[in-house]
């Protein structure tokens, strides 16, 4: 049984859906971050799989970019999270609703 | 040297800029001398450049820079005998008035500013007369209106002066509107505003109706600037300005712009006999109407103001008769004698410590001999006494009216009656001012004016006396000089010698009667009491201002009030407030979406993305 591109794509879709469900359903900011990372990495998986399949290098480059951006995003996000946690002793995002219109 | 023709305009404008910006540093009297020099240099240049025309030199078109080439409007100047003559009058008479002002404006707080404005006026007027296309002429036309406004309301702390300035500007705007409409029609018909092309093609391009429409609108412009019926009302009020301003702008130069413009565009007027008849008739009626008002004035400057309107009526009548040379001739002689009259009147007012009421003057001839002698010359010139300048120019106009015949004989008769009234009111002015008993305040100490004021008076008096000899029926010097400018137009001339002599004798007789009547009434001791009836009406300008106030100004104000208080508040503000209300309502109904919960925003993003994907798939035909 050969592992074709379809497998990779299906795996990525499943991972992406799990990540998205996590972001939408969990209240803990830390878990939401992990879910976002899952979504980003599922996308990376599609990039790499497509690059391999098509014999192109651009997909790998895009994946590297995503990793860099994700690293930066996590750094800032965690810094905010730490600041919020110090002030409120809670990481529940539903309590952060001061911007309600 | 002709390439430097633009300096004629640039030097006075440079002077205006310098004096308005740096005037306080330059001070008195240096700023007056600077301004006079910057008018004198253009005068000398104009003389040098005009001399070749006596020998039949060619007309010059001087290109200065590209402005709006697509409508045939470049900054390009026309130097032909007509514009040369106008430039000479503007810079010559203007220069003398600048020198006179050095003495007259002595001690004024805003002395340098005054000369800045005067230079601005000279530069603007030269732009008007030297322009080689309608657009540039319009620029000059508007700029003289601006400088006129600035100078009339020069003493703006006096409410009457500020109001007079506004009135002059607004009434002139009505005329300017006509001029602008005419320009648009000319552009629509010819596709260019260039004088040479428009005049050369006029006969082929314009139908009689179109020519009549264009020339009537041009004439509306002329009635504004040249103070003709019904737009003359600003000129008597313009006497609120300093007297040199009245002499320069409201007697000698700016008010002749309408006459010049009609003479310049005669090739168009020639195609519209109806317009010409209207122009001539309005001119004649204005001449008579204003003369009857001049008789009843007590203020020396008001007499001269109405007299100016009346004399401008003669000029407009002349150009309406297509007696262009006669019109320009009278324009020139009038520039000399009316500038002289105003400056001499200014000298009297200066001596009497700003008293302008002639009933509080009298017997001044012993105290101001130079002013007296020069003003007598001007009086004889304007009355049309042989052989002074007014006689020749006025009779040439009357002769042309007579020669044209028919309807125009009536205009000749009006002109003759006006001559009678002119002689009467000018004699009245001279007697009341210089003869009889002293009626002034015992505290007044009348004295002769300083030499910066009397020398210009003497120069002007010399020209007012002799300039008429340039164009006599015996030797038509001006006619010959102006020939190249009017070569495309058929002019009307006075009839042969016998008729000319007979007409001249009639008007001389009429003038003599006028002078004797005035002498009979004012020259023999006791002055008549002039109040009630005609005299009150004349002092009031026959109530024309009141009439305009009721018919035009009051409805205008009512409309403006309605617009400001009703339309603006309810409709304009209503629209603006309505927009705000709608925006606010929209905003408050959408704010419920802003829950503040991150996860609801996330759900929105996911739902939106899914929606986009679904739409793309549907469009791609996946299902």
C-alpha cells in the first residue's frame, strides 16, 4: 500500500479541523494557542506534501516561513498571556470581554 | 526695445509688491517718489515706442510667455496706435497724479500702502489696454476693479468709505458678468480668444443675431466699468476715496475702460447695428441724465463725479456712432481736463481742511492763484470754449451724430442740451468756489498747495488747453495716428466744412448761454436758496439708490435671509444631520456583533472561510 498525496492531505485536513475545533471550544488561552499551532502545522504538512509531490522547492520555503511566523506569534502571544495571568490569575478568554460593543 | 514692452506692466506691479510688503521701512516720502518713478519709466518707454507710429510703423504683437495656448490666450501684448495712446494717457496722467499725491497724501498713516495700491492700479490698467486677447484683457479688467475697490475704501475706518468700496465692487461685478458671458460666447463661436483671429474672421463666422448678443453683453460690461445707465450708481459714491484716486481712476483712466473696449472690439459691434444704436442711445441719455444731476450738487467732488458720468456718456455715444476716433479723442482730452479738475478740487479741499461743500467756500481765487488759474482753464475746456481741448473733441462727436442722420439727429440734440447744462454747472462750480464772498469757517486758513501739487496742475492745464489742436477739422492728426488701429472699421465722420462750422457755432452759442445763465444766477451777490423740489431730488440722486435698494437690494437680502435662516437650517443642516442619524442607527444595530469574546470572533472567521470555500467550489462547478 503506497502512501499517496491524498493521505497527507486527509491527515492535514483532520489535524486542521481538530485545531479549529479546539480554538472554538476551549476557554483556556494556553490550550487555544496549542490548537492554533496544530492548525499551522497541518498547513505546513500540506505545503511539504505538495512540494514533494510536484518536485518543487517553494512549498518547503513556505513551510519555513510559517514556522518563523508561528515562533514569533507564540512568543508574543505567550508574553501577553503571562501579563494577563499576572493581573487576573486566570487564563479564561471569556473573562476578557472589555471590548464588548 | 519692443521686446521689453512687458516692463510697462511689470515695473508698476513690482512697485506695488515692494510698497505693500516693505512700505513701512521705505516710509514717507521715499515711497511716493519710488512709486512715481516706476510710473515715469514706463511713460518714457511708451513715448519712445509710440513715436514710430507717427511715421506709419507696423502694429507689434509681443509674445511674453505661454499661458493658456489652447484658448488662444497667451501672455501676449498688442502694441498698436490705440493701445499706445491709452498707455501714454495711463502712464502720463497717472504719473502726474502720483507726483501730486506725494504732497496730497502727506501725513497719512498708510502713505506707502496708498502708493502701492496706486502702482497696482497702473499695472492693472496697462494689462487691460495692452492685452492681445480677451482673456488677458479680462484679467486687467478684474484687477482694475480690485484696485479701485482698495482705493475707494482706502480710508475704510470711515463707514461710508467702506460701503462705497463695496458698492463699486458689487455694481462692477454685474458688468463683469456681462463681459464674461460675452467672452464665453466669443469662444464658443470662434474657438479662440485671440484678438487678431476673432476680428479677422468676425464677418464670416457671426450671424447678425450672434453678433448682437455678444456685443450687447460686452456693452453690459462697459456700462459697469464706464458708469453708464443703469449701472452708474457706484461712481458718485466712489468720491469717498482720496481725491487723487478720484482723478486717476474715476475720471481719467479706469472708467474709460468701457470706451476703450468698445473701440477695440468695433469689428464685432460693426456687425450689429442694433447694438450700436443701443450703445449710442444709452450714452446720450447718460450724458443728459448725469448732467442734470451735476447741477444740483453741493459737494464739489460730487459735481465732478456726475460730470464724469456725463462726459463718459459722450464717449460711449461716440463709439456707438462708430465715430471711434472722436470717442478716443474725447477720452484723451477728458483725461487731461477732468484729472485737472479733480486735482484742483483736491487742492481746494486740501486748503480748506477737508471741506467739500461749495456753499462753505467762495472768494478763494486770491488765496490760491495757481489752483484758480489752472481750474479756470479746465472749466473752459470742459465747457467747450474755443479753442480749448473740450471744444474740438465734443464737437467732433456731435458732428458725427449729426452726420449719421435719422434717429441720431435726436442724439445730437441731446448732446447739445447736455453741453448747455455742462457749461451751466461748471460755471456754477467755479463761481461758488473762487468768486463771491467768503462763506467759510473763520478758523480755516486757505493757502496755496505745495509745488508737488501745483506743478502737475500746471502740466495738466497746458495739455487741457492745447491737446485739442492735435485733431482739428483743419488737420486731423489723431485720426491719422489711429488709422492703423481702425483700418478694418468703417467710421462715421463729421460732414463737410460748412456743416461743421455751423454745428460748432450752434454749440458755442449754447455754451455761452449756459455760462451767462450761471453767471446771472450765481455771479451777482446774493446766492439763491437752493432747497426743496428739484434741488432736494438732485442731492438725493433722484432717489435712484432708494429705488435700487427697494427693487434689487431688498429682495436680494430677503432671499439671502430665507436661504440662511430657512433653507440652510432646515434643508442643508437637515441633510447633514440626517446622514449622522442614519450612520448612528446603523452603528447601534451592528454593535451587538462586537461581543468581546475571542471565541465568537474565531467562529466568525471560520464560518466566513467556510462560506468563501463553499462559494469557490460552487462557482468552480464542483457540485
